[in-house]
C-alpha cells in the first residue's frame, strides 16, 4: 500500500511539474499569438508541445493543438518562413509590427516572472522579528567590526556596494552570488561612500574575506564579516524589489551563458526539459513541508531563462528572427524568405540535436542521482 501511494505521489508530482513547465511555454506563445492578432497577422496554428498531435480544435482560421512532447510550442503565422501573397501574412507587415510580434514571447515570460516575484515578496517576505518593519536587504553596509578582514582592506560602514569583480550589483542576491562563486575570497570592489556629506565612488582593489573549507565538497565557503542595511516593506519597495530581483536573475542567467561559451561550464551542466521538470518536481514535492516559496522562485528562474534564451541571436530562435528584421530595417529590403527559411530550418535541426544531447545528460543525471 505504501509503495502504491509513493508511486501515485511521484506521478502526481511529475504531472504537476509538466503542467507548470507547459504554462511557462504557453505564456510565451500567447505573447506571440495575441500581438500577431493585434498586428493583423494571420495565425495558422497555435500549439503547445512538439511532435505528434494529440488533440486539435478550431474551425476558423487558427487551429489549436496539443502535441505529445511538452518540450516547447509554436505560433505558426502565415508567411513566417516562406513567401505568401496573403495581405495578412507575417512578411507583408511593416518591420516594426513584426519586431513587436517577435519580442512579445520573451516579454510575456519576463512579465510572468515579475508578477510572481511581486507575489513572492508581497506574501511570503516578512520582517525578521515581531515589531520590525524591515523585510528586504539593501547593498549598504550596516555593521562591520573593525577587526574584520574586509574592514582592514578598506570596506566601511555606510558603503553601498555597486560592483564586485567589475560586475554590477543591485541586490543582496548579487552580492551573495558573486562572492560565493569566487575562489580566493579576494576581489576588487566598487562602493559609493559619503565623504563630507557627498556621495563619492571609491575603488577598493583587494577587499578580502575569510574562507573556510567545505569538508563535503572540498570547496571553499565564504564567511561574511558584514551585515547589510534592511529596507522597509511597503507597496512601492515591494514593486521595486521584485524588479531588482528579476534584473539580478536575468544577469545571473546571462553570465552563466557567457561561462558556457567560454568553457567554464560544460554541456553536462545544462538542463533541458527533463532536467527542468525534475527540478520543478523536487520543488513541488517540498511544498507541503517548506511552502510555495522555493517553487515560486524556481518558476521565476525558468520563465526568465526561457525569455532570455529565446532572444539569443541564433537561427530558429526569436533572437535570430530579430537579426533578419534588423537587416531589413537597415537596408530597406528583406532577406529572401527562401534563404531565411533554410537558415531557421538548419538552426532548428541543430537546436533539436542539442536538445537530444542535453536530454540524454538529464536522464543520466536523473537515474545516476
């Protein structure tokens, strides 16, 4: 009986995870769909999932379908990848209208992420103790003993951290991420400091923090020797904190993409749909014990990731289409739809091959623990 309950629980968790991932894709494609309709473009098919069609409906100009594999979706517009004489074809519309349609998918993902962060901070973030009104953390140093190593190398109470290792800092999440990813505990830091009542930018070339050895991983654990000032929780500060946090998450994703390109991370550290669903499933299974917080943050991370990834200037992605539209806008003539379609087709094949490799890696990691 216990085994049956465990299997049912696992199945439900996986189904919920697939549903959440599908909603993220649905939001992206709905962005393309609604803006295409608004711009007067004919949409031939709106699909969630890829592969064989499981369910289809719609008797007017647009066919709606649900496909077998929940690894994506598409909004197929008339004349998107080929020539068309239809006055409502994608290619017949002005460049700025097509740019809005292409940008709409990623924009919807970012909007979803922001709305979820507002809900997260508005509902779950509370002051640290009863009677306090502060719930968020700034990047301003509030407490720093004179005996601390970072004090001895130049950091001071009242300093506002704006850069670490040359990278922009807007939230305490940035501070933690940049410091924890450092290997020696020593890095340049840029702060704003009040001198004679005026804010001045001060360069601290070698701020040092203490490191402890992690016995489990063999790596280093950074020991913070300062505390940052809190921020009072209000409607405006909640809205601002959500925007800053989404920026921080987007920056982290962008930096991670750069690390993959430079070889710091390998393909085996990427996650595709299987790995994503597995991660969502883990967060779903913990809802009863730790609440919705970790699940919301994970969904934000995924939806922002989907938005940014789709804007990469690669064939078959929204960013690739933007490149062709930029060419047309600059030179006042479009690329031959035949050649553009071929480029996107080749890009799609390469993207699917990458998906196969990443999915295989996900499955190996899943069963290998």
